[in-house]
């Protein structure tokens, strides 16, 4: 593990580096899609900045709510410290910020959500590389699998050999990003974003069985409950958009 690297004599957190790379990669994908749709490229930058600010606020807020008993002992440190960020909170906060930006720009439509889908999946996949390299505690349960590993030098160190769940998430969401990109012009408006919700929900729901997060209800973790909501919403969105845009048969045309 390498939580920190030396860059010209300055210490650089590897998680922060991967976060920056993820942001730039997602931005490149989104900008290209904007240009394909003949939308102003500079608006992709605006949307990304809105997502960044909203995502950071949402990630911290979600963590505070989920870990209030731990955070209230040092509220200032919890608000402005380097740790205490959750992906679901970031996704919700970022999505809300982008929706507000889109309304301000009079650009609120299903194609915008579709344009963001491959970028979101790619950004998440790269971000999980940062979790793996820094050893920030997102690893899984003890395991004797051939590829299991320990994180003795991680930000949250452990000498126990565990499931490297960040690798699973990088591979699965990287594949999802590729599939979503290939389908970007083949589905009706809104369906691609619904498919992203399905991919992200299934991926996190499955990975949680190997992670160390505590159960909250019915043997499921908080992330799994949220994942189920994403899966249901995504499936409903895909089915709805496909039905609305289903080609009409001869009888329907004749009528």
C-alpha cells in the first residue's frame, strides 16, 4: 500500500491523486459526449464543478448522519477533516447540485442524465483505485482466496488477509462504464441512466456481502438498502422508457 507519495519533495495523498484523476477522466468523457450532442463544451465543465461541490457536501453530510455518535465528539474535525466521505452521499449531493445547475441553465432533460452515466461509472471505478492503493479501510472480510491480501501500511492498516473489494469495484464499474458508453446512442432518452443505476446498485449490493460494514436490518447493510432502491428505480426507469418508445406494430399504425 502507498497512502502517500513524494512529489518534488511534497507529500501527496494517493487517494486525493486518484480522486483528481477520476474527476478529470469523468470530465473528459462528459465533455466528449456534450460535443457529440452539439451542446456547449464549457457547460460540461460547469456541470462537473457543480457535481464536485455538491458531491463533497453530500458525502460529508451522509457520513455525519450515518456516524453521528462518532462525529459529535469532534464536530469541527468531522466536518473539515480528511476522512468521513461516503459515495452514496456524494452521489446524492452531486446529483442534486447538477439538477439545480441544469434548471438554472434551462438544460434539464433525460439526455443530460444519460450523458453523465458513463462518466459516473468511470469516475467511480478510478476512485476505487485510490481506496485500494491507500488502504483506506474499504477492504472486505477475512479470506483465504489466492488474491486476498493484507493492508499493513494502509491509512486504516490491517495485518489480516482480507478480500480486496476495491479491486472488485474497479473492475465491475470499469466494465459498466464501457458498456454504457457503447450503448449511448442505442437507447431511448433516460434508459441509459436507468441502466447505470441498475449496474451501480447490483455492484454495490453484491460487494457489500464481502465487506465489513455492519448490518442494519434484515441482514443488510445501509449501502445494500440504498442499492436496492437504486436497482428498483433504475429498472423502473429502463422499462418505462423502453415501453414509451417501443416501435408500434401494423395494427397500432393502422389505428
